[in-house]
């Protein structure tokens, strides 16, 4: 039974909660950030951002999710390869918080980023590499798991910058060269990865600030934790702050400058039973504003070409999501042999570890029509396995090449509302003389509400 004191206590707590909510949200307009005091730190700015995305997808084959990666497309002589599927999903919706701390008297700027989506791992794993249980389609799509995309500290002091935590890979200078696609990225041949890291970067300006030269290095989460060694990245990027065009169009409308970038990665592997190897990969990226923005800010009537090339060993399934070449994961990487390497990085060649050798290439052309309400993009991408024949026991399931063709139209009636219609074809080339090629034709309609 409630006493007067208990009822009074409930009302006090409710009033306190409403007052706190009013303080946070009351004076904030739609395009403003909230200014809060956190503990003893005054004037902390918090910006909430993100989007709600709904994807309606029809595939000509079965077994591929809304995020395709480098897919193993089912062959036409299988049931999955000769029957359609339809997906409707909101799992790529996103929510983020940008927390900016007050600038110090010495000019030090500190920022924290938290960003989440709903493409998380739904398994009940208690340790990496163990098996997970199955789940219903209902739970997979209707009750998706939250996933951390970014969680890092960004520290800037003049021309120096440090990033500590989970964010984009330096390989391919992500995300500057992402394509304009409705499909949930990553896709075929696309360098795409986020991980914990400690990165240092220096930015030099020249030609009156119209161009910048960025150099960066980092140490990152190991591809194989039993190796006892971190992954390492390094890169250099020349970019224009003046000549820009729309590129990477999707849930947002990024204006990216003309640029040329080079990057590389070292990936150590140490196993208990099948030997030692060091993976290496290099990437070259470029963006050309064929029709640049009139003032570097206006997206109307811009045309951009984005291209990327990479070549290396041991980065499939790591920087190239889903790329396995159809090979089983190499095992016995720990003393007790309980864990495997993630699929796509290595296989066994006459009983010894051998890193899978890939090369990728992709190009995307994006045109934003006058008025900035309509846009079109077309593109092509490929991932090739260059040493598939080296692996003993290679079967007809081995994949020599993944390919991807696509075209789309996007309509942006409002700043915060956009629609996209896309056609794409995925084509895998198998090491199978009877069924060499497998195809998936995908039609996708996507709605975004951004904030």
C-alpha cells in the first residue's frame, strides 16, 4: 500500500526527471546542439545525428542479406540459385552522438564519437571463433542487435590529430572514396573496415589553403589475437579543399575534394601448428571532380569519378568483407587448436599456412542534377583471387572472381528525406567447369530520413 511519503517521493522523482529533460531539450532548436554541463566540465556540446532507413530488396537468388559484402552467389543448379527472395529491413538505420569538449586555452580540441547501427552479431558467443545458435527470421529482422560502428576520441592540436578507439581503417583512406550506392555497404571490391586503433596524423596546407597533404600511421587491433602483434597502417593523401563534387551519396550528401591517396597495411599471423606469415596490402584511391561545385559547397550540377585499386595477401574477410575465395578458414592458430583464423585471410598449402592473394578494383560515377534534387550513379567493382590454385584440396566451390555492376537514381525532395531505386548484378566466377558463373540480379528501393 502506498503511503503519503511514498507518493510524494514518486512525484519528486518524476518532477526531477521532467526538469532534467526540459533542461536538455527545451531550449534546443532543430539545427542546434545541446549544451550541457557534465560533472565539472562546462560547455560540452552534444550533437545527435543519424537516419532511419528502410530497404525493400528483391534478389533473383536466395541466401544473401541486405549487406552483400563479397557474396558467394548460389549456383543456378541449386535450389537457392534458382529461386527468388524478398527482404524488407530497417537494420541499417543509424544513431550517433558527437561530443565536443571545450577548447583549451592552448588550442587543444577534444571530441568523442559514439555511433551505432542494428547490423550486430546476434549470436550467443562467449569467445571469438566459437559456433553460434540459429535464430528465426522474425528475430533477425524485427529485433536486430545493436552494433558499435564508431567509439573513439578525436584530439586535434593545430596540424596534428590523434584518433584513439574504433573508427574507419586507414587502408583506402576510408570513408573518402566510398561509392554512391543504395545497397547496404560494404560491397564487392570495397575496402571497408572499422576497428580499435591508435592513429597519428599530420595535415599540411599549401597554395593558400586550397590543397592539403595528410600523412598518417597507426597501430590497430590484431587480425589474429594469438599473434601477439598489432596490425599497422600508413598512408599519404593529397586533397583539394577547393575543387569538390558530390561523392559517396546515400543517406547523406558528402562534398569531397579532388584527391589522390596511397595507403598500406602489415598483417602479422602466428600459428601453433601451420607456420607464420606476414600479410601486406597496398591501395591507391582517387577522386576526380569532372564537373566541380561552383563554390565548393553547392552540390548542384556536379559530376565525380571515384576509383580504388588494392593488391595484397591476408586481407580478405578483414578489409574485404565476405571475401573467402570459397576456402575454409585455416585452423590451429592457438596452442590448444580451439580457434580459427577468420575466413578469407588464409588457407593451407601442403599443410602450411598460405595467405590468400587478392586484387580489387572499382569505379563509381556520380552526377547530381541542377537543383540538387535528383542524382544518378553507375559503377563496377571486382575482387580477384590470384593464387587459388596454390591451395591443395581446392574444389569446385573455389571463387576466382567476384564482380558487381550497378546503377541507381536518387530523389531528394527535402534536405532530410530521400528515396533511392537501384539495380545491381552480382556475378561470381567459380573454379567449376560445369557451372562457371553464378548471378544475382537485385532490385532495391530505399527510403532515408536523416537528422
